[in-house]
C-alpha cells in the first residue's frame, strides 16, 4: 500500500514540475519574440544616422525662404508635399546632392496632425513605418523619409502659431 502512494506522489509531482517548466518556457518565448521584434525595428526605424540626415534637411528647409514659403502656402491639415524632386528649393543642385549624400529614396512633408496613414506609397515597409507614426508634439510639420538602405525616419519641426 505504501508503494502505491509513492507512485501517485511522484506522478503528481512530475505533472506539477512539468506544468511549471512549460509555463516558464512559454513566457520566455513570448518575451523573447517581443524583444527580438523591438530590436529589429530599432535598426530600421529612426536610426541615429537617419535622424541626423533629416535634421540636415530640416535646417536646409528653414534656411531657404522660398522652400519655407512654398510649404507654408501649399500645406494644409489634409495634404502632404512630396519634396523628393527638390522642386520647392531655390538650389535644386544642392538639394539633390544633399539627398544623394543622405541616401534618401523618398521624402515627404505633412502637417503633424494629418492622418498620414492614408498616404499612398508603393513600399510596403514604408507604409508599415507610416502606420506606426503618431501625431503628437507642438510642432507644425513632419518630415518622413525612406532611405535607400530600406530604413525609415521621421522628424517634427516648425512651431505652431
């Protein structure tokens, strides 16, 4: 009789330990996949190099009165401006060189509070990045760029009046 109770105890103990180990492994797997996804995104979205490139573009826009006037006059809460072709800048050659050195594939400006998820883009990854952007802050405009190495960045600028 004593032997029968020992076998039952070992069976129950084994089931409890197995359930506990399985629970810990499942929890670890879920946490690892979450961390892995965040780690991969940190190498694609808003990298330091890309943010510095957008800062250079922002400074160029702010230093070019013609570009700033074109943006102020043509942008409204429900519109974006594609500035990839440098048509709003006074010096198109300088703009093209700046884009080339920054490896910019496409760059757009939107109102910071415009629902940019409705922007039509061909690149699926660019669309995924745009869907992650939230309209916040007290700046008036937002630069959104796609780079040739399939990374993406965004930067807010301009004070609200």
